[in-house]
C-alpha cells in the first residue's frame, strides 16, 4: 500500500474518539462512548462541506448566496400560488414557500448566537433581518392572502381537503390576520416597519441577556475567585451559580450577574413599547391579547397567587436548613432556594455527578427511546465543515421499521461567547416534498452549557443538569417523531403552551425509579447508583414543590404585566411589585432580573405556557406511565431482589419485578399511544383535541 493510500485509509477509518475512562464492570455503548470522550480534530483532506451540509455555508459569504436563492424561489412561488386555482396545491405551495424561507432564516437564527466565528455571526444576523423583512411583507401581501381566502371561502373545494391540510390553511390565514392584512396600505406598511424594528430589538435584547458581567478582582474576596472565570484583572460572571454550596459565591454571582445594564434596560423598554404599538395598530387591546391568539389559553390568563401558605412552609423549611448550616447568616435570600431545597433531601450534586456522566445519561436516553418508540440514537461523524465547533456531536435518529427519522446536533459544552442557556433550535422542519416525492428529514440543535471533560474524568452532570438534558431531548424527539405532511406544523411548531408538554414529560422520566436505575452508573467502576440515593433523588422532586411553582407563577405574572396595559413605571418597579405579590422573597437592590429573562423574546406574553404544559404533562404521565408513590418502595425492594438473583428484565416492562399491577401497559404500548395521540401531529391538530384524545385512548 502506498504512503498516500495508507494516509487516506487512516483518515477515513480512524475514529475521532480517543480512549475513554475505563469501567471495571461494564463498557460504554457506542453512543455513550461518543459523549464520554474528548473528540480529536479529524483530518479531512478531501472532504468539503458547509454548515449542516449546505455547501455554500463553508464561509460567511455563503449566507448571501443562500439568501438570494431563497428570495428568488420565493418570488416564483408567490407568482405560482397567486395564479393557481384554489385547491390542495394552494396549501402545498404556501408550505413550500414557508419552508424555503424558514430553512435559511432558522439556520441563520441559530448561527448568529452560537457560531464561535464573529464573521459567521454577523453574516447570519444580516440574513435574519433580510429574510425577516420579506416574511413580514408577505404577511401583508393582499394578493397572496386573497389566493388563500379564495380557497377557504370555496366550500366545495374545502370539503375535499383532508383535516391536516385545512388546519394548515387556517394557520396561514391566521398569520395574515395578526399581521394586519385588514389594514389599508399605509397602515400595513407601518406594521411591517414595526415588525422589522422588533427584529432588531429582539436580537439586541437576546444577545445582551446572555452576556456575562464583569467586576474587578479586587472588588470581591480573593478566596472565591476560583469559582469564576477570569479576564486579566477582572472576574467574569456568566450565571447565577445556583448550585454552589458557598453562600458568598451564590450571593456575589446573583448581585453581579443581575446588575443593571442601562443600554439593555433601554432596549427592553423600547421593545415593550414597540410590541404594544404593533398590537394596537392591528386591532388588539394589548400585545398579550395578540400573542395569545391560537393558543390553548386563547385569552389573557388570570395569574393567581395559588400557593401562599404552602410556599411559606417551603421557605420556612429552607430557612431552617440554612440556619442549621450557617447560623450567622440565616436570612433567606433569592439566591438560596435552589441550593438548600436540594440539601433538604441530601441531594449533594457532587455525590451524584460521578453516576451521571454525559455518556451514561445519553445511554439512558437511548434505552428509554428504544423501549418507548422503537427509536435508537446513533453517533455519526460529521463531515468537514458540517459543524461549527469540534466538540459538536451529530446523532442520527433511527426507527426500527421507519428508518432514518432525522438528525440531532448536540452542542453541549461551554465556550466563550456562547449563550449560557439550554435550548432547542429547529434548523429544518420535516415535510413531505411534493416536488420530489421524498420526505424532508428534520434537523435540530440542542444547545447546553456543560463543563468539558478533563484528563481524569468525562463530563459529569449534576441532577439538575441531567434533568435539563432530558427536557431538551424531549423537544428534539417531538421534532423527530412529529412527521407531519407540512413543515409549517412540524414537531415543535405548535401552540406555545403545548410545545413544552413533551419536554416537561421527559423531566418526569429523568427522576423516575424505573429510568434512573437503567443508566445511573459510576463512570469508573460501573457500579449502579445506590438505591438509597435513587430514592432520595426521586422523592426530592416533591420537596419545595410549592415554592418552585410559585416562582413560575411570579415569572408568568411579570411577563403578563409587561405585555398587558402599559404601565407608567419602569420594568424594575414592576418587577419589585410582582415579586412581592407573587413570590415572597425580597427584591435585591441594584439588580434587574428582567434583563436576564431571555424568554421575553420567544415566549413574550406566553411564559405561562410552562405552567399549563406542566399540568398537561402531569395528566399524560399519570395516564400513560402510571407509577404510584406507594409503589416506589415495592419497586425498589423487588428490583433489588432481582438484581441479587441475577435477573436482567427491563424495569419499564409491565411484568418487571413481578409488579404487574403497577405497570398495566408495556412501555412500547404506552410510548406508541403517546406518539399516536400527541407527538405525531405537531401543530397540525388542535392541542385540546390531542389532550382529549389522550384522555379517551
């Protein structure tokens, strides 16, 4: 073999994963190995590709090319739909038009916040503005709207459409309505100008909300410097450090990270004014009234102080624990509950982390999806240029009979200038392509901010990190399993207050005995998480539940107040009032938590969605995956006995451990029922009909 051929062989067949931390009892599966190791940079001599496999995006200049092509296709499709007779092709062309713009805009929307190269971020931001402007003009295009109205007004043609196609047609018409299509030409142009201005303000606030604050090293005690990133003579603080056991670290992080930024404050104030002006212009009482159209709520929710007594009890328990551990500083402050609620149940993150390596958690997710849906997640090597950072992993989602469902890109690790937020991005939605006859596979990104593996250990997750991973993977699987005909309603493109149901349901799995027992293994020894620790982890979710819910009520009330009738006071004054009324812990002077409330962008006037989705997810959990609290001890006892007998039956199975009465359905039956009634429809079916279908089935 020639030297050149040998080099090519090594390049093509050598894995990118180095040796991983040895386990004495078991070995990592391929997906576990992929995440429990630091990837080596691959040597790709002849491959050339672009971001997400788009050839043009091998350089920032490619955004201009893809934008021009998308706009050219848009003009052609607008002409086609406006000149075609009403029918199913009208909706199909609308969806193709939407898909062509979304594939460019959604990809750019992710790149502008996540790519480490500023030139890529700038090019992506320019594309977002350009495509966004065109979308708003299309939403007020009278000829385009008329072509859709002709379809919806033609009862004979409409009767021939299937329910999903009719639903998508109605959703497109809804977009016209809330954008001001009914206004005269002058006011329509004003609405477009406001939309475009909001694109800039949204981007400015979103980017600013994730930036770290910094303070001179000399301003804080030297012994806590090691807990924060440093930059010359400054300390950088990019988060709340809520799980730190050091009271001073939590306090310093809270005060500095939430310190007001005057420019960002001005941006938020202008953003809220602009939203209200737009809502009034298109005929709504407030932005909240406009935003809630088309949701399960449909009208401004009544936010109530539901748990004052139970919350007070929770706070008293937390305060007692703080007094016990730190009698000289016993006053309960806003930075205390996340840490001490864990301490109450002896959930010390450092004790659990060795059992929650990133690889073992991914193995657990893979096992769970296989049991529920017949789906496996498989690690793939991305092509050169396909990903934006060397530590990004690519997963293929494969169904045992349906084949490849789509791809998940996992951008899990912390890096400079990356938003410190866990979130899901749709890069490309799934759809049945009428033009090719093929199904367009969805692409999504999951973005976390986990610590990198070290020389001596893989990335180890705290219980809350593990739960967040499960949450975001719930969004990803919604995108993968919601194989709709139209991309306009694919996966998570549904009512906002329904979109969080699949992700919150995954949180239940993350702290369920049957699931945790399958994957929580020590990264060095392979020993399972001790049953006493499993029990504490699962039971800990019930500790301080009222306080946690009340915090979400506070956030929801604040969001509604910001987007309701304009207030003649600052956003900070509103926050103080809402915090006192709905939470109970004191406002900390010279802080502005609202400037870190990035959900105001994607969830403006709809943050209550987390509360509503949690209620629906709770119903689904109890009906589809029943496991009574009284059964936990029986399960632990039976499971321990079976471990001792060398039995290896699946803990999720209906007959596992002899607990037939606890598990009336097999996991596959439960998973298929959940997929069939809820996940499969994306936004193509009314949320309440899906909930009702789940209740009946």
